[in-house]
C-alpha cells in the first residue's frame, strides 16, 4: 500500500501551536492549493487541506510561517474520529500528517516582494569603470 501526499500552497491563517498532555508540540494549519484548471467562467478553483505537524517541525512552522506563506508539504493522508461530547456524535476528520514541510518564501518576500526590481534601473548603473575585455577572451 502507498499513502503519500505532496502539496504546494499558501497558509489560509496563522498556524496554531499547542502541546499534548505529554508536552509534545503539535501544529495545525490550513493550506490553500490552486487547481491546475479553471472553471467554465475562468474562475480558479481552490482546495483547502487541513495539515498537522509534530515535534520540532511543528515549533518551526509556528515560529517562521504565517498567513499567506507558501510552503511545500510532504506527508500522508489520515482519517481519525472522535466523540463530540456536546452533541454526543462521532466526528470524522481527514487531514495531512506532515513528514516534511519546506518554506518556499521568506518573510521579506511576502512583505516587500518587488523592492529590488523597482529600486534599480539600468540607467542607475555606473558603467564608466568597466574595461573593454573583449581582447582578453581566450576564444
């Protein structure tokens, strides 16, 4: 049997870090992933996946990732159930249990995405100090 999930998407909200009774960190977050095709009226469809990470990885996600951050998730699909005591009903949850989470952008990329491209123009570069090196090329 094979159970492997690989997703790239953006967090829909800040990750939630909590600790189990035995003080093991667990982080929950929701990932929005665009479908590769548009609907009939050219609207992009998006799927939302609940993800869970454990231990040191959970702490790193809570520390370095926030709403809108792009991440790559590798893990497995898991379904669990629990008893909702408020209405005395069994609830089922399907989620991605993360084996690996890679941060695909930095905090500076999400806040100031185009600072470098707008600050430098070709006209701003001083080319007077360049020597003509065409004669020194070996080919």
